């Protein structure tokens, strides 16, 4: 991008620029820009009567139109990320529910021998949280490696690297941890409420 004072531009070059692309001017002021339209047109008509105004817009509308595709892409990415989180939580719940159902007799024996329901609750939650912690450790390591690769690509293309955001990564890890904890709660609560006699008769 090259900035040249208009007074230094030859008329032949200005004609080419006008034919290829309309000139754009920016006005800075206070209040609602749309309230100035009449005053801007009157002031321009006073100093340059032959200069038409084709399109008078606020900078906010220009930014909104320019970033429309990017905002739509980010909205879709967020939607798919939420669906992926929901599927991961549902899968974790299914795994924990099957594990609790398979150990129902063990939990019944434990309760018959005097184990408190809170102890079974902690036992199931500990197993689920260990799986979540292992998954988060692998996920954070993979995300860090991908972010470093993307940062190097950005540095090569635009001279700027900013793909790795520790706060975002921490926030995502916390959200995933909470989702996994919620997915483990119902199976753990079910394990804590196993009736010992029913579990022992099940075999």
C-alpha cells in the first residue's frame, strides 16, 4: 500500500485511479455519523460542487460488512466445537455408565461389607477424572504442537505469530473438565445407590 499526497499525483495517474476505483474519504466526528449526511453533502457542495457523493456510510457498517464472512466462520466453528463437546461428554457418560453397570456386583459387595455410599461415589469419580485428566493432557500437548506450527506459518506469511493463547487453552481445559465431571456424576451417583442384596442376587 502506497500513500501519495494528491497534490503530487499527475493528472494522468489520477484519471487512471478514478477509472479503476472510486476515491474514498474518511471523516471523523462525534455522535451518530448518519446524522451528518445533510451537513456533509452541503459542505462538499460548497467547496466542490462538481464532486458527487456516491455512498456515505459509517465506519461501523463498513467494518461489519468487511468482517461478515469471518464472523460467520467463527460462529460455525463455535457451533461445531459445542457439538463436539456435547458428543465427547455423551461418550464419556456412556463409558462411565457401562463401567458402573459392569461393576454393580462389586459395588454391592463393598456396600455389604460396610463401604459408605460416599466412598463408592469418590471411587467412580476418581476413575472418571483420571480418564479426563489423561485426555486433557494429550489434548493440550497436541494443541500446543499445532499452535506452534500455525505460529510458524503465520510468521512466514505475515510476520506475526500469535496462534498460542494460554488463557484460551486454560479456559477450554476447564470447560472440558467440567463437562467430563458432569458426565461422571450420574453414573457415580447410581453406583452409590446400588442395593447390596439386588446386586448380589444379580449373579
